[in-house]
C-alpha cells in the first residue's frame, strides 16, 4: 500500500518532512503502529471505568457475606450466605419489591413499545413541522426526572390537581393517583410512559430510516393493505431495532429510582407501595445502614438484571446493546 | 383483501378525497400527541407564574395575570442559585474530562473492533449504581473526599464516559480507514493522523455526545443525594428537599423546576437534530 503513497509529496511539507517513514520505521507497518496506539488511547477510559466498577463490585460481593451494620468501616464478621437466605425468605419487603420491579418494568416498557411503535409509524413520512414535533419528543426525556416527578405531583394532586378537574368536568369520578396505595404504581408506570415513549419512538424512527424501500413497494404492488404491509413486511425488518430498544429501556426501567423516590419518598410510600428492589436497596443502605443485607439484595438484583438482558438479547436476536 | 372481486378502480376525485381525509386524520393524531407530551411542561411553566392561590385552583387554567413573585422568592432564598452553580460546575468539568478520555477510547474500539474490551462499558450501563455507592462512599470517606466536588465529578464521569463512548464508537466504526492511512502515508504519526484528521471529523459527534453527557449530569439525582453536602448540593437534590420541607409552596416549587428545566429546554430546541442523532446512535448498527 505504501508504494503508491510514497510517490505523493507530503502536504504542507516543511514541518512534517522529517517524519517521513525511514527505512527502519517502515519495518513497522502503519497498521502495526495504529495497533500499538490503540491501547494507549483506550487505557485511560478503561482504567477509569474499571477502577470505578471492579473494586466496588468485589467489595459489595464481599459485604454481602458479612454482618456489616451501622458504619461502613465498623468491625464486621463473615457470616456466610445468611444475608441471601434472609432476603430470599423475606416475603414482607424483598419479594413484593421484586414483584413491583417486574410489574413496573413490564408495564412501562410494553406500553412504551406499543405506543412508541405506533407513534414512529405515524411520524415516519416527512411532513411540515417535523422539526418541532421532534423537539417536543425529546423534551420529556431530557427533563430532570426529579422535576418531572414534582410536576406530576402537582397535576395529579387528588384535591387541587388539573387531572381530576378534567376528569370530573367530563363526568368521570376523581382518582386518588399517587395519594393511594393501590393507584401509585400504575400511575408511576403512566408517568414513565409519558417520559420515555419518545425515546422508543426516536430509536424506532432511526431504525425505520435504515430499512430498504423495495420490500414495502413490492408488497404494495402485490395488493397488500396498510396493516398487512406493516405486520408482514415492516415489522419483521424492524425487529432488531425493536429488540435493542427494548433492552435499553428495560435496563433503565428496572433501575428507575429518581422518579419513584421523588414522588413517594423513602421506602416507596407508607405501605411500601412503590418500593422496587432499587428503592429497597437504597433504603436498607442509607436509612437502615444494613450494609450486609443491602449488599446481598444488590447482588441478587444485579444478577436479575443480567438475566433479563441475556434473555431479551437471546429472544430478540439483537446483536448489540 | 378478498382477491375474488377486483375492486372498481376509484375515480381520481375519490382517491384525492381519501388521501386528504387520511392527511387530516394523521395531522390530528400528531397534534394530539404533541399536546399530550407538551401540555404538562406548559402547565409547569404556567404554574411558575401563578400565585399560590391560583396554582391550587385548577379552574384558573392558562389565562391569568402572570406574577414574577415565585421567581423572586426562590432566587432570593439563594439555595437554587448556588445549586445551579454547583450543577454547572460538576456538569462542565465531568463532561470535559469524560470527553478527553472517552473519545480516544471510542476511536480505539470503533477503529479496531475491540468489542470484547468494550463490553466493560456495557457492564457499567447494566450494574445498578446503588451497588457501587457503598464501596465508593467507603473509599472516598477514607480519602476525606465525601461532600467534595471531586467525588461528584468522578461519579458523574462514571455515567458520562460510557455514554460518550457508546455514541462515538459507532461513529468511528463508520469512518473509512483509508483517511488515516493516507495521512500516515503522507508522513503523520499514528497519533498525528488521529489528532489532525479523525478528531476534526468527529467534532460534531463529540459535541452531541458531550451535550447529552452534560444534560444527564445536570439531571443526576442519586450521586449528589449521597455524596454532596450542603455547599456542593446539585439542583435535583435541592428540588427534592423543596418537596420535603415546603410541599405547600407549589408556586415556588414550579418556579424552581422551571429554572432547572430551562437549560435543558434550550438545548432541546437548539440542538434537536444532533441530540436525536446522539440518543439513537448505536441502536441501529453495531
């Protein structure tokens, strides 16, 4: 490859001529030089992320086998897998928290996938004002989750909120929303849907632009209706993007903390009604200083997330994410 | 779709009418979605300009005489201004430092397809941050750093570095190798080719990724909740304390949320095209 290159004079030569590959240097090909460089370029980021994650994970795994309580550096004993058996036997906090995590994630992500897909199909063909619609789409997902939580507390306030005002004005009964034990989790699912459906839509729109036109045109020529073209042509081609989007959203939804904590406070409310595993682990750590038990819950939670990701990737056949 | 009766070809006028009806239906649906997504934000802005009596009276709606009293009170109390300063400082420093280490790393991964090495980045996205908080707290407490800006910057970088890498890897992977090879044939070192040829091409992508990293740092709640003290508190934590201690002052609360949402809103309006590209990169290709 260098034969052709060497005949061309270096651009802006006077400063760079000394750096022309000499006989000795040319023993090292450019590709080899690049390969040496890549580790130098990669290592700062890799070392940083590694240092921030590897020691803590080992620390947490070790902590989960101890009776650490009260202060992080207080004396502690290794007590074997007691914390794990305690957590798994706990039907008052642990299992309900896992259940809520699953309900919240499945509810939110499924709704976001269906609505996001519908919205992506609606916005697919260009139209006047697309720019502004896209701006409105990204505002919810860039907005500070704590601020979003507070905003919805105002809108959904059972006595003074605009939501109940609108409901009663069309003859529907007012709702308790975040003020009741039963409605809190479904309400938070809907707030999450408001905030993150646009993300699903944007990911799917990006996927739609990469699809070839021909299959759909061919289906149109063959007399397929709009639904058939979507169901049998567009959707199958879009599946890899959909799978990736599902993994991305599921991972974030499983770990939702800000919205839940901002709207319902520590413990997920008086009756733990929105306490997911993340909120539970946070409370164990910072409200109860039950470091050992908290670490065990976090190890179980992390394994659960990894399990979900592996499952979704295998089912969806997604190559990435 | 019954194939037995071939439909009578519709007249041009009928087809035209049908297309117009579809366009109207589509426009209506789009308008409805925009209203559903946008109205809550509009409601927040409106509430910030209402008196506390008006905020809790839903019949006031969007027609009222605006007052700046909420903003005056919130700004006078001072905490929100200090917190915005802290958030700005932590956001800018963590984003710049992250870009400095993440962009070269993304180049290495994208250019040489080092996907196994990059899987550490995925681990960073998957692991619940709470499982890192206690060990971090332990380490930072030993170093006497809890409550300092350093801890906030480092913890926010833990989110920004993977985010910037995630966005930039697919960018570098899509760049033709020949560009750098030609530069090296012309006498640039491997690093020189990256710095003078590849990096300028990556400037728009880097700007997008950095803007997103800044927004996510600005929004980050949990790290500052644990690691900040009163003097280094960031905006979401201040907002959270507003709910706990002044839940009746809706006007002030909405003025505060408006103030912290404005920068994000500005970014959304000005950088819409780039932000969308950044948010969706990596989802459609490896």
